[in-house]
C-alpha cells in the first residue's frame, strides 16, 4: 500500500455520490485520525500519513485480539483457520513460523 498526501476536498467530491458521506463526516474522521497520530495536517486541506503501515497493523491486531479473543493473537489466528478464512498457502506459511 503506497502512502501519500490526501486532500479532503477531493474525497468530499468523490464519495458523497457513492456512499452518502458528507463533508462534515469526512472532516470528523480525518480529525479523529489526526488526534490518534495516524496523520498530520499539512497546508490547504492536505493530510499526510505519519504512522507506518506495519506499526498500524500490529496495533490493530493487538486491539482486535484484546477486544474479541481475550487478548490472545493466537486465538484470533486459530479462529481464522477454523473458519476457513486462510488459504492453504497462508496456513503453510504459519506452520513454518
């Protein structure tokens, strides 16, 4: 996933027709992401990513595991395997770990 600058006015023009999202909803989302340290506000409605994707993914897996699997990432993975959410290739990669 390539990170880059996002411009709020561009998104507000793209998404309302498709999703019904209005400008204020996008603004609230962007402000929340900024408060959490995921992005920073640049010039003229430009927002820049400051959180690396790998760090974000790790924190999200921990959050989901804590919330849904008693804090155990292993239980999360086991659930994915048991419910056939992983391909055989992914399962083989896990076995090699």
